[in-house]
C-alpha cells in the first residue's frame, strides 16, 4: 500500500496543479488550412479559461499520421494534445499505423461541417435534377473528392450505396484541387464543407444541392439535408481535440471545461462567424466520444465492403 501511494501521489498532485506550464496542440496538417484555422481561433480564447498559454504547432504528413503518431507517443500529462478529424478513424483502418482511435481520449469537438454536394449552377440547380440525370445516364456524372479514401470519398460511397446511383469518383490531392476541377468543368460535382464555396454560392456561380447534416443549416435554411431526400447519411468534416491515452481524468475534465466555456464565449461565435465556420456545432466529451465510436463502426463497415488493399 505504501508503494502504491508513492506511485499515485505524484499523479494526483500533478492533476490538481494542472496546468502549471503552457499547453501545445499539434495540428497534423499544414498551416493555413481549415484544421489549423479552426484550432487557432478556439485555442486563442481557451487560454483565458485554461489559465495558461496554448501554442498550436503544425506537423503535416501522411494525411495526419505524422502528427497523430507524435501525440500518441507523447507523455500523457495534458501538455500535448492533438487536433483530430475523420482521418484519426480512417487511417488505422486503411493503412498500417502505430496508433488506433483507442490510443486517444476524445475531449471536445470544436466544429462539424457537413459534407455538401456542390456543382456549377449551370449544371444542376436541385438534387432532384441531379438524381434524374444520374439514373438516366449511369456513370456519366463525375465527382471530385479530396483524396482516395478521404472522409469525403467515403461519404460519397455511402450516398451511392443508399441511392443506387453510379458516379465516377475522381480523387484529387486536397479539397482545393477538387474544387478547382469542379469550377473548371472537369468534373460535374465536388464535395465540400459549406464554408469553402460560400462566396461562389452567394454570387450564384455555384449551387449546393444536398448536405449530409443531421438538421438544416442556419446559414443555408433552404438547402435540403440527406434525410429529407431518402439519403440516410450524416457525414462531414469534424475537428476535435484529443489527449493521449492515459492522461489523468482530472486533467481531461479541466481541458473540457476550458473549451466548453470557450464555446459559450461571444468572442468565439464572432471569430468563427468571420471565418465562415458554424459556432454552434461543437460537442462536449460525452457527445464527441459517441460520435467517434459511431464513425469508427460506420467507416469500418464501408471499408470492409469495398475491401481496401493493404488495410490492417
């Protein structure tokens, strides 16, 4: 018992004193992208509630694998966290990695941007027009996605499975290339987060046909969701914060509390609004954990069905 007390005492004391130094969040993608922007805006406000400065460091590579690996191997003390998205679920299912989703503890989700099907307005104006054309012309519709087996690729596969339509999926090297391909007329459709083409939608150049959200978006109240059109798929780009497995519960609770207070701060809504991000699509630890588990189950089923080569 004495030996156990000696082992536990530093951990309990550490948790009580947390945080006693700056905290860093690793973003496993390049600076300037959506993941980077989302994290930096939230972290800047969260510092006030955490009581320490929060630095954001970029570790791009391997579709997120480089950054995730570093965090999974870091000391579970609450001072090294990671921004995560769907790739934290997809990567271990499609390639050999030294981590799984179970290597991390979900803390909060900062934002959820549903996958949204977009096209040039001169191509299609409504989801019904697209469906009618697709069924009359199998495999004539081309849709760009940000990468092979990326989250938007898997979302498209789920939509096609639900509807029976046949599209040609064109993987690109990132969402920017996918958008360029659609705007240039090289493909008929692309899949984006609603904020990515907001200016083109406002100008009338681009139309959003369907969004894979659980409810209608406040910024696009007329845009139908999949469930209203018989496409029972909710999928999108989410960006959360996790800690390495083994991080003390008291520490996790303090980080969650700081970010939940951040999400209720008017400055958070203002910052996200200016960036074109929804400020009301965050999740606490319980809801975020549930989402990660559901995604893991659903994505594993899709991947197993198409038999990805080289998966574990």
